[in-house]
């Protein structure tokens, strides 16, 4: 990747100057939400629909609504606009905000925003959360080590993606590769869902965790994670970009979960947001992030329509249309383009990347996004580009092999 350290604050290297990979993926279609509503109405509608669909879930068979695997059928109707409405409701309703903050968590590289849950009194206390994985490395709140959940999980990948690795647990008495040996721990319920204290961890024994399957889950996929199958997640952030997922879990089947660590310890630290202000700021960032993802989809649709109607595209518009399916397109193309676009507008400079018609379209889209929060996203992304945290080349290894298998399907 080209050295970006000398680039001025509002100048970015086009992704064409970066060595290009060959991966492309089509985004999954998501049905449109009904035209309405207040944030609370959106929240209530989504809650009611998940609750209705969850009634079909059979924990023993791990099959659910419409005959779909696990609880995946519970969330396939939820749009990005729905999620924006839900997040706005959390900010507007003090009780909902406090409940969400209590059950949310963060690290420097990962945050988890609790959105809603089912009725605990009726035994249907499902959970819905928004997970954001930074491009700045690993350390994903325990997701990147082998672990076994205490509930059935469905995950809708909204942007980015990851390599899901499944494992077979074996005894250390069997012949094994030393790198596959772990300490097996029983963990108490996540502190993000119980108290503000540390999460207890009890060492069970040593175990060998042998990976037997690598599979890429990417934007548009809604995936089922069987409760009995240990797995870990590798986001390969340089290539996949920021990963945002909607996570839906069923009722816990036990009070504990299992995780496999190399190191020894007795508890895991609390990962809570340090203040209400920090939590609100994270919600604002997720709202703006979802709006940018919507803009990405809408820009692609707009440019496609122009092309199909034989209306001319600028060279950069053609590039955007070509690159939109790259995994880290938002980080390497869209956000840099928006930074330049905004600076041109502020300084009264004619737009170079986009035609007048596309500029009108972008103005309409950008008017819906909080500019202060958008600038925060852009500035953070600029830092990531200058620090060379993003690449269009996937390094050889298990992730690259799984990606090749996905492309060959």
C-alpha cells in the first residue's frame, strides 16, 4: 500500500494507487421498511415482529421462523433504517438509554450496543445487539479465541466480514500440535449483561482445539451459529474494513459459557462504557455509520441507473461503481471521496469527482447525516489510511484460503 503519511489533512490517495485484490461480492437485498415512523414506533414494530417470529424457534432442533436455521429468520426483515430508528429511540428515551448502556460493552477495538430483548417473564428473553469491529486490529471482546456460546446466535453482516473458524475439541493425551493446546475455562454470564464487576473464569482443564473449517461470512450474509459448535472470528480488518454486524441470540440454555485461552487468569475485566456521554457518542457514530452504508447502496443504485439510461459518468463515478463491492470500499474510496467533496463545497471549488447531477444527489443524502459526527468518522478513517491499516491485498493464510473457497462457490 502506498505511504500515506505525507498526505495533507483533506487529501487521500485513490484506491487505484493501492495494489488491487480480485475479490468482489454482491450485497444481499434487504426489503424496504414501511414509510413512517417515529423512532419509538420503529423500535416497537421491530420488537413485536422479532417476538412473533421467535415463537417458532425450536431450541432442540435449532430451527426457527419459516424453517430457517436457528434464529436467522427472526432478523432478516430488519433494515439499516430500522436500526437507525432504534438507536435514535435509545438516545431519546432515558429509561431505554440507561438499560442499553448497562447491557452494552466496549474495548478500544470493539463495541457492542444492546438494542432490545424479549420478555424474560415468559421465558422468551432473546437479545438483539449491534457489534462494531474496528480496522485497528484484533482483540475483539473474546470473539477471536475459540469459544462456545450459551445461546443460539444469528449474525447479519451489514458491512465488512470475517473468517468463521470451527473447532473440534480433543484431549491433550492425544497426539497434537502444541499451538492447538489451550486452557479451557467456564465463564460466568457476561458482565455486560449482569453487573458492573469482572466476569468470573474457572479453569476446567487443558484441551486441544483443532480447526476443521474456515468460512468467510461477509456483507449480506445472515449466519447461524450452532450452540454446540466452538468457533472463533478473525476479521482481517486491513482487507475487510470495519465490520458491523447485527447479532440476535436466543434464550440462554445455561448460566455459563466456555472459552479457550492460552494464558491463565481467574476473571475477565469489565468492558462497560465509562460514561453516558461516551455511550451516546458511540450511538451517534453507529447512526452515522449506518447512514454512510445506506449512502453507499443508494449511490450505487443512482450511478447504475444513469449508466443504464446511457447518461455519462465521470471517470471517478465509473470507479465508484466498479469498486462498491470491494469489502473495504467505504474506508478506501467512499469516506475519502466525501472528505474531498465536503472540502470542495466549503471552499466553493467545483467538484472534480462527481457530475452536477450526482452532486445534487449527494447533497440530499448528506443533509440527513450529522456533519459533526460524519467528520469524526472521516478523521478516524484518515488516520487509519495514513497509518496504512488498510489494504486491497489479502495476505496468504487461512483467511485467504477461505476467501478463495468463497469466490469459487
